[in-house]
C-alpha cells in the first residue's frame, strides 16, 4: 500500500529529531545522577588507587627536582655566555621561562594537589587552631621556593633576576611589591584556600 499523505510522523528527519532530543534529555539526567564528589571522596571510594598516586607523587617530585636543576644549568650557561646585547639575553631568558619555568609552575601545582589528596583524612576538620597557624608560618620558605642568599625568583611577576627577598620567613618582592608569610604565599601561588594552605604547611 502506498502512502500518499505526507505527514510529519512519516518524516524520517522528524523522528531523528525526536530521538536526538530524547537522547539529550537522558544524558542530562544521567549527568545529574552522578554524585558530585571531591577527589578526596573518590579516593575514599576507590582506596586501591592510593598506592599508584603515591608512586606518581614520588615520580613528580623527582621530575620537579630534575627540571629545577635543568633551569639552573640553563641560566648558568646563559649568564656565562656574557651576552652584551640586551635583547638576545631577554630572548634567551624568555625561552627558558616559557619552556621550563611554566612547566615547573604546573608541576608544583600538581604536586601540591596530590599531596593534599593523599594527606590523612583527619586533617580535614573544622578545627584550624592558632598553633596550627603559627606552625604554618614557621614552615621554611626555602621548601616552597628555590632560595639563594635569601633571594628567589618572584613567582608573582615575570622576574628576570631574583628580586623576591626572604627575611624572618616572610617574603617581599622588590619587583611587584608582593609581600606576605608562607600561608599567603601558598594561597596566592597555588590558588589554595586558607584551610588548604594550613593543611599543606602543617
Ligand atoms: Zn614580584
């Protein structure tokens, strides 16, 4: 029997559209049904992931150290070349900064994230005490940033020569004016909350 009436429900595209709409609706529903868990909560559900993450953290710390010594070597080579032309020197520094400096920043963020993730659960409570804050402030600045003769490369601006000065375990940058203690430093550098910074530093 031949259908002569051209009706929407005989139209293939019409059904395709209906089908697509329904699929999207199902997908939205499915997404809403996924529990919104933090990484820490996922880890509690899948504790078997912990050893792998611990291995990864160790590897990353090693990679971080390697990268730091590479940057040191690159800078040393560069300064020993005694380039007279400012532009060439700037260009070389810029290459080191972009290629390795930024990789270093990314890596340090990941390391902090992993360390927080793997830190014992008991620390995640509502009780940050004064003594924890004091302890966090005493955390050696040298462990957070590469320091030489009390100076470091400032992570808050595009620092070419170390202009970040550390005194009494507090930092001050002569370039961009940033100043603060280890807590503030970690919050600004790694984009952490006060609580996360305290957890990391204690
Ligand atoms: Zn600065």
